């Protein structure tokens, strides 16, 4: 699986629309997540997509990044693993 970061999403974009856009571009998205504000539930303008098959990551990103979706030019990059914002618990008892 290949996980991509997708930025500058249109406000009206949801997970189904994001998957459909990737299919239109010739890539099968196995899942999509649009990140939403916890309080309002509105899209924060970015999300993540998992592709089942992308034989060449750099080429896929280059082809898709800069294409428009509902009038917005998307930014697409390889997703990096999430880093916890909480410090690790360290026991003082050794």
C-alpha cells in the first residue's frame, strides 16, 4: 500500500469524492480520509489516500500533483508516519 498526502482539497470534498477523483485519474484508491475540524466538522483542506498499486511513487506524485479538483489545484506528496505530540512516559524507577 502507498499512502499519499493530498492538500488544498475543496471544502465540498468528502472521502467518496476523493476516491472517485483518484479513479478518474487512473489510480484505484483503497481508502481515503478527509481530515476534519473536531469542533465544526468542516474539512481542514487536506487528507490522505491509500493506493493499492503505484509502481513508481515519484512518477505518481509528479503526475497527480498540480491537477485540479473542483477548481482547486491539489498538492500531493508521499505521506510520512504520524508523530505523537505527547512525550513518552518515562518511569523514574529503574
